């Protein structure tokens, strides 16, 4: 697993991170956004829909992605993955779930987060991609493993060919949980200690749990990348639900394969 291997970009007043290994795939565009430039990307009650849509447009423009290609989900902390396999027209953003995968070019898949982890999956041979929303509930429900399995079953992806990037989220320095959550993780990961006692509570290492699951799914550790930045520790850079509660905005992890016609244009 690599902690290095990410680049911070600053374009037109906004900032985002990309994973260098993903950047080497010619037709792939992706990003983990930050809050720099007041870039709230989530439809939260305190922000205006027009402003959020404009912010999404700012990020997509900075990446050279057409704005009408963006697809998102109604996220519910589940382990449900959906595959977009016919056309972008089949997708309804009200559909509930926490992972979106496709091998169609010209479809941008995105997840919204503020402490939960955005996990991006890319593969070059068949061009399969996925965006996953993984908090502690989704991780306990094995959402990344289930997404890789769905991509294998429905798109023909081999996990050994996949690249996986774990974006910004709340890490073991800050993710305090109670004994019930701790016990659930101990049962799910009998061989890997995921948490440490912290007063009467426990500190949970979600990226460690996620990378263990991604390895178990068959992705070589040399192809798993972890940005290593804690959202709670960097309130200047990221939205954090634990730090800001209902006033937290959302950052996005997203990726797409640009259509050949758009590349030559
Ligand atoms: Zn932290």
C-alpha cells in the first residue's frame, strides 16, 4: 500500500487531489475534492441548490469533464453497489445505494463524503471504474469487496488488474467509537487489530480495515493507494461531519473515462 503517490492540484481557485497511478491511464479523469474555494458539493439543507450545482460544474470543468455526465446516488450507509451498464439515461440519482460502477465511457461516477471515505476503483483492460462511499457501516458491510465482486460478475473485471485509491476521511487519530462498534469490527477482522482503546471508547482505523478488505478481494497491495489525510484533523482543507455536524458540507470522490471524441476535440 502506498501513502505517497498523490498530487495536489490548484485550478481556478479550487483544489483537489489525484492519485498518480490513476493519472497514468490516458482516458481516465478523477479527483478527490477539497473545501478550498468554498466548494460544497453536497445538496445539504443550508446551501442553495444552484450554488451546489455551480460548484459541481467548477470541479468538473477543472477536470475537463462534461457536467451532464455526472451520476450520484442517494447514499444510505449501505453495502449496495449499482452497475450502470446500458446508458447514463438509465440512472436516477434518487436510487439508494453507496457504490456506482460502470465500464461505459462518458459516465462520471461520484460519491459525496464528510468523514466517510471515498474509494475509487479503476482498471485499464476493460475500462471498468467505480466510486464507493465507505463509512464504518459500509466497511462492516464489506462494500468495497461487494463492489469488486459485482464488477467481476457483471463487467468482467479481474481484481488483480484493479487500482484502488482511498481518499480523505476520518482516520484512527479521530474516529472514536463505542464498544458495540469495536466488537463488530473485532468479529469482522479477527486477524487484524482495527481499533485501540481510548479512555472508555475506542479509536478505529477504517483505512486499515478497507485496505485489508481490498487485499482480500484480490487486489495486489502495490495497487492500493491511501491519501493518508484525516478530514477531522484538517478543517481548513476538508469538510468533517464530526467537526461541524449538520453544518458540514460535502467533498466528492469521482472518476470517469472520457469519450474518444471528447479527447480529440
Ligand atoms: Zn484526525
